[in-house]
C-alpha cells in the first residue's frame, strides 16, 4: 500500500492552538472580533495574511498578537493609518512588548478615572474594618469602660437601655444589656445599617434567657 | 542567561543616575513532552552612585505605630518609647513623622508633620505620658498610622519614601484579625498610596504569621525582637536603610503566557495586576545603592505533542524622584525536547549558579512552612517536608558549600522536631530568619 500524496493534518485533543495554529474563526473568537473584521484588517495590510487560502487555513501566534495589538490601538480611537505606521517593521517580540505597554496604559487610565486619593483609599479600608468591629473584652481600668447599669427587659422590642459612650473623639456608642453582666455595644452611626443584626441578637438573648428560666 | 541594563535619571539637582540591572538565569532550557517545572533565578542589582556625585538624601515620611496594650507595660513600652526617640533624633526637618498609639482605641498623638525641633519636643513630651492600657486594635492602629501619613500630603511626595513602623507584642484581637486579609490590605496600601509597612514583633505572644506576611506584602521588613533591648537597634537600623534608599517601589514583572503557571518561591508578594492577563508583578521593595536581591520563580510548562518554543518575559520597574522607570523586557526561550535530551541536559548542563539560589530559597521556604506546620501541631508533616526538600536539594547540590549547609540545617531541624516540639520563641526566631534570608535583608538586632 502506498501513502497518499495528499497531506493530511491530524488534530489530537491534546494539541493546543500553539501547535496546530488557528482557524480564522478561532482567531476572531480569541480577540473578540468578527471574521469579517479579521479579513478587513488583512485587506488593509494591517495584518499579514495566512499564506494559503480556503478551508483549513491556519493563523499563527504572531498573527494573534498583532490582531490583539490592533484592537487595543483601535479602542484608543487611533486611525488605521496611524496603527499601520506603528506596526510597520515590528518583530513579534516588539509587538508583544508594545501590547503589554498599551494594555497596561489602558488599565491605568481606567483606574485613574475613578481613583481615590491615598487618604480616601485608607479611609475606605478603615470604614470596612469598623463595620465588622467586635466588642473587646471590658477593662475596668479603661477610661471609656462602660459603667454598670440596671438592665431593662431585653424582651421589650425596641425598648433597650441606651447610653452614649465617648469611646474615641467624636464617636458615640449605645449600650444594650442582653443579660446580667452581658452588654452589646453599637456605634451610633452604624445603628440603622445593622438594625436587623441587632434585633436578631436581642431575640437570641431573650430566647436564651427564657430557656434559663425553665 | 539574559541581562538588560536600565538607567534612571534625576531631576534637577536630586539623585544622580544609578543603574538597575536584571540578570535572569534559567536552570535549564529544555521541556519534556509531558510538561515540566523550570526555575529561573532573577537577580535585581542596584548599582553605585558615580564617584564624584553626592546625591541628596530621599526625604522620608515615617509613621510610628506603637502598641500600648496592657501586656506592653513595663520595660517593653519604655524601650519602645526610647526607640521612637532614637529614630526621631536621626530625622531632619526635610522628613515627616507621625506618632500613633493603640490598644483597643487608637490615638493619633502627633499627626504627620515636618520633623522640626518643635515637633520633636512635642513628641518627646507626648511619649512620656503614654501608659499601657487595654486590648490590641492592631489592624485599626496600623491603618490610622498609614492614613496619618496620607492625610498630611497636600502635594505629591515627589518620590520620597513613606513607611509605617508597626510595633506590637500581641495578637490582633479587635477589629479585623485574619492575617491573609490584613496582608492583602498591606499590599493594596502600598500599591495605591505608596506607603510601605515594616513590622516589629516583641516577645513570644504575637502572631508571626500575621506580622511576617504584612511586611512582605507591604514591601518592608519583619523583625522578631527577643528582648525589649533590641527595639532600638532595629528601629535605628531600618531607619538607616530607609534614609539611604536609592530606588523605590522596585517590582519584578513576569509574563509567561496564558497556560504557563508562575510560582514565586522566594518570600515576596506577587499579584496579577490585570485579572485577565498573564502578567505577574512581584514586590521587591525599596533598595539602597550597591544592593542585589534574588527572586526565584518556578514556571510550569504544559505538555505538548509537537516540538515548540515557549518564551518567558521579565523586566524590572522602579521609581526615582516620583518618576517610574523600567528596563526593556528580557526574553528567555525554552524548547520542548524528547526525554533523552532532557535527561542529558539535566546531568550535564544545568546552570549551577541558578541552582545555588534555587536550592537556598527552597530551603528557606521549607523552614518557614515547617515552622508553621509544627506550630499547628503537625510535627510529622513538618518533618516530612524538611526531609523531602533536603533530599531534592541534595540531587543537584554537588560540592556547593552553602547548599550542603542548607541540607544539614533542614535535616537537623527535622531531627530536633522528633525530639521536642518547637516552642513559640524558637518558631518566631526560625520564621523571621528564614524570611529575612529569603529576602536578602539584614538582621539589625545585634548591629
């Protein structure tokens, strides 16, 4: 038996795009453009053609990189003539480097449009941290430590004993007795935001107290 | 091996040109058909200033964040205060300083201000009044210390160095306490505000798994202080480094492509700046002149059926005088080859200089991880890791004396663990030493 003279390309599942090359559909899909756009760029001499024609034509990594760069530059509203000029004579290595720079520049531009000042950035982190602040164990020697108070019945919905504490300059805190010797401290400016949680804790404390009385 | 040079330039009469170079040494160049892991040793070098040039010192902005919780009472707090004063004495009126103290409350004792004689007098008086009190809002104290620096800047810092020194003897037991979350925030603060973080843990009760990663992510240094007496030396020592920074915010940027995994073996914070891209950015830190740092990275190449070339790109980015500089991307090529060729390369053509650093950094990583395993009670896991890594290094160590010493240390530690578990003091000392050696940093405690 003789081997047929026609070359047959065999695709195996483990072969990646890097090995077998890409079809025009795959190339377009990877960059997020239509096949028509790819053909247009080839016609406009922005992208080198594949060298062969017809079904099964293969595109390479080099063409993929160039197409990505063309898209990044096009998104910056550069005219085609300018893009053609920038790509002229570039090696694959140069294309890769320029692509990295342009992607980075585009991301930085996006970031700076909504960028916070350093102080605001840290304030955001602090705000987030304080919203999860848990009550530290009480220290009687601490100047801001709560004083003992007679506790009302936590079962009275909404009727919780409150006292403002000066924990840090400008801050006020509310004290909610849950049981003898047990209090919940809530910072004044977070009361509304955490109302559901506070109610849950109060209900749970009430239920626990009821069980103890049985 | 690839080398690329880049030169930074000064503005006006500020810093003179100083060269930053990157030397990249892959251990091998061939990849097996079924895929391979390959290390590259990246050496970042900062050159010297020209002989006839005396550059202006980079202005420093420093936030001192001191723990005044109850456990710091006595000698610890007294020495922390003396250390803060020693640092203050070495700053001049072109620097900025602020002082924050915390227990379960955080107080900004002195907002960031130029370190004039008057401000120094004020800080001395305030320090004298500070007493130890309650629990430890470490996370909040640190953030307020960073914000105090950021809030003081009505103009851009113009390339100066900004650092927060966080000193504590305890655990974070108020506010956010998760070490990974806090380390992530330290990386974010460095990236978005340029403020780095160095941590100082004193005694045996603090969490080194919190302070260590915070300093790594924050581009600073973690110091384990065995006694209160070591506070001053480390404060002053690290201050000396900050006052001699030549290039700031040094980052190693890597790009191996979509399907190549990138794992940083050395103790540096790595992140992906752009979620869908393949680039990885490694925070090296602020470096003085005539300094070098090794970053060992392991790349995972996938399997392929046909021979093909793969390329890893690398470059260094840094800041001088508020301007960013970089060297051109370097390319390192790898080629798929049959197993026989790969075996021959392994036995005959491995880069021994690269493997020297690969082995040392794997050894330090094993020591850090074994310390943590042992502290969690998994002594068997710790020993198994130490012995496995020692055996692997022995396969290529040859007659390299430092690698032989590293193997001996790993096996000795495994033996020690079999005899007794690691106590808190020992764990902290080993952890901090492994981190310091991996990052090429100095031990200031005894200088």
